[in-house]
C-alpha cells in the first residue's frame, strides 16, 4: 500500500465524510431537513467502532423508511403513479440496507462501514437528480410539502406520471 499511515480497511478513506452544505439544498425546507438529518446519521455512523454501530444503523434504516415514504407520498399527491422509477430506486436502496443488517449480525462487521460509505456517495447524487426533479415538479404544481396540500388541485392529474420528475430514469 502506498500510504504507510493508511487507516484500517474498514475506514474507507477513499469516500470522504459527508457534511451538510448549502449546495445540497433543494429549496424545499422539509426535504432539506430530512436530507440534513440523513447526512448527520451517516456521518455519525462512520465515526463509531463496529461494536457500537448496530443501533445507530437501525436508526438510520428507520429514518430512511420515513424519508422515502414521505417523498413517495408527495409523488402520488402530485400526480405520479405509485410504482414510478424514483420509488423503485428507493426500494432497491432500502432492500440493500436491510440486507446489511442481517450480514452484520452474521459476522461481517465491516459491512455497516461499507454501507455508510456507499450512502455518503449515493445521497448527494440521488438528491441532486431524482429528488431535485421531484422538488421542482412539486413547485410547478404548487404543492406545499409542509401541509402536504395543493394550492390548486386542477394542476395535477392523479396517477398520470411515471417518470422521475425532471430527470430520466434510464
Ligand atoms: Fe430524498
Ligand atoms: Fe428520493
């Protein structure tokens, strides 16, 4: 290995710590707050030794369930089919996160580190594409994410959209 002071493999130094920044804001206070919370949960997880990671990891999974359910509610409220590609993407991530917990319990003690590193890379990417598309779409149909209501329901045709907002799903 090139760096004599390299940390243990479980530290995954190639994935930098993720910190909340204004660049991650999508101009939707409730979505931003949820993303900020996730950033903090992931960052905290990456500072913990393996034997202290299980409970905080479970907390992150619970938070992610709520996070995704919230966005999926907003999609449906603003005209998307329930099984659109953004929602399927969420499902894939959550499936992986759940599998990580069982692998950890079976003795793969570095797997939470690997998942946390993967999420530190994944979240900014997902937020700046699929979530940004959703936020823009919510704005265009005047959906208030705080009260989860439409200012003008005639702007939305229920279950007519299958894409991911302003981004392609390919
Ligand atoms: Fe999100
Ligand atoms: Fe999302």
